[in-house]
C-alpha cells in the first residue's frame, strides 16, 4: 500500500475530500491529507505555520504526493510543495494524469 499526501488548492476542498475517499477505498492508497478548516475560523500566523510544517512533514513521511490539479490549477504554494517533494525523491502523481483509472473528473 502506497502512502501519499494530498496537495491542492483549498478552493477545491470538497473535490479533494471526494478524491481522498476514492484513493483509500478503490486505489489501495493510505492518504495523509490536508487539515480542513471546516469551521472557517480565523487562523493565527502561528497556527498557519504549524499547519504548514505538519504538511511538509507528511510529505516527508509519504511515498508520494497526490497533486489535485483540478482544471490544471497549480498555485505558488502548491508549486513549492511539488518542488519540496521532488527534492526528497518522492513520486509526484497528478490527478489529471491518474483520473483515467476510475477517478472522477471535476
């Protein structure tokens, strides 16, 4: 079982949650995912830094990152995560390239 960390824009939060469900239930992947701010609360700079550090640690612990590039969108932070993963020798799986394997198209 491959362990992956999802990376993607929070503007596609709902789609990312659906994709994670499919990766774990249909594609035999163990997913370390983003922390979702479901209460839409203000995040302090210290909390933001803690979340970012935790996310990069998840990438380090993973075999790969799963890039949720809905509509081909890759932002600046997202690009840094991809480069970080590559620098650590992690596989980078793009959703749009993988979606032909029974994943939904958003």
